[in-house]
C-alpha cells in the first residue's frame, strides 16, 4: 500500500506553483547552495528543529532532500513533535530532476545562478 505522505514530483511541482505547499529542503547548506528547487526554504536535518517550521495552516508542509531518506526522517520528526499534517517529496531532488522539473544551480565556472529545467 502506498504511503499517503509520499508525494510524487509532479504533484509537488503543481502544488508548489499553486502556492499550496511550503517546501522545506533538509539538505545541508552546501547542497542547497549548489542546486535547489525554486521556492524551497532551507532547514538542514543536522540542525533540524521541527517547531521552527512555520505552520500557519495556509499551506501544507512538504519536506525534500536529495533522495527522500532525510526528508522522510524530517517528516517523521515533524509529525511526532508538532502533530501537524505534512508530506515529503518521494525520491527527493533526484526524482524531481528525473521528472524534468526546474532547479536553480550555481555555474562553477562563472559563479552565476542559473535556472535549469522547464517551468
């Protein structure tokens, strides 16, 4: 049976564009700086404090990492400590990119921020 807390990349993409979710990236700052999903907020798992995540009820919290492992860990902690409903991006940013969704990257040759993928 599929876990209702696992959201596919396409669902996260459409709900993020509709401003229905608050996307929380739980990777480390260097990972986030190198490549990220447009609109994601950084809350690294290494210093994760579930109660610091803004939950005003207007948007559902969705966690994201590189492959889905850390975001699932953050999700479990968040639900246990806050009782708020939340989900995570199944497969992480890797699945997001496989689905062809856009990311923001730093070009190592120029240091410039570049958009990659289709919006």
